[in-house]
C-alpha cells in the first residue's frame, strides 16, 4: 500500500490533476477529461503517460477488479 504522504504529492503526469488510489493497485486521474489510470506494480506507481493511456477507456469501477 502506498504511503499517505506519497499519495498526497502524486499527480497525473499528463494533466497534473490529483490521482486517487483504487483497490490498492491503481492510481486514477480525477480529471474527467483525462481519465488515465496508472498501475501500481510491486508497490511502485508506474506514472508514465503511455501506461496510463492504455487504460483510458476502462471505467474506475472495472479497473478495481483488474490486475495491473
């Protein structure tokens, strides 16, 4: 699980909006126009725009059940 201090400073690299932790495995951009989701693998957030774009069309509800 991500440290609360780290989570507080993380932002979407594409639009600089706040991200929210979902299911302890994903960081979801809170900007409704951006919609990128970044996986967390081995407790490391993969905050690459290309990675977040892969999941842009997956809903936040569906992403919670997916493995990163």
